[in-house]
């Protein structure tokens, strides 16, 4: 429907922390963070229908560290679930990026996912979304969750760790 199309339009794009890097370098001459770049690109993956799909590619200092297909479903009005499917070891990802032609050939059985890694976005105002995004980069465990704010101009991640766990 129109709500999920709007959400995918707002999420799609290329994001980085380049400004943060430049600011820290200008402030004290040092780089405090790796350059993180994320690409969200709508793709057609028939094996995930009826979900719509977005390709997510994340790089750290120009090295791909994450390649996923996000299956996007509207769970309720203004609430979207994104289930990540790892494709980093797939033939659809080459050293030059995504091979779009191969996506239609992906079998659902070839995709791996972890239910606890589902991302939950909610539209809190027109074209402004908040999310809980689990960090599932380490096999077998969830390290931390990120609070995400998405607008048509930015994607912001923040993580908060409990320094005094019980």
C-alpha cells in the first residue's frame, strides 16, 4: 500500500558518517571513527513475496561488512517489520557489489535469518520513523540494540549500554 511505499522511499538512499569524521579531524586532527557507509536500495526478490525487499550494504573503511536483503512488511498501520536475510556469502554479492540480475534466482531455502534480528520501525510523524535495530553482526548472539531515527534527510543510530547490569 501507500504507507509501505512511502517508508521504502524514505529509507532508500546512501548514508555515511563522513561529516562526523571530518568534524573530529578538524577539531583535533585525529580520526575517531571508521568511515561507515550504508546503502539501502529497493530490489525485487520473488522468493520473499509478499514482502517488499531492500538491499542493505554496509561498509567500514570501504570494506563490505554486511550484505543483507531486508524483507519489509507492514505489520499494522504505521508499523513496519524488516527481517534481515544474510546474503554476504551469496553469488548475488560480488567484489563490485550487488548483482541485481541474480536476485530473482535466490531461493528462500538459501537465505539465512535470525528472528531476534528483526527491525521494528514506527512512523511517529509524517515521514519520520523511529526504530529498534538489533545489532546481529556477531554469529550466535545479539550484542546491542540501536535506537534509530529516520527522516527524508538522515538516518541516525544511537546505542546505549547499561554500565551497571544487575
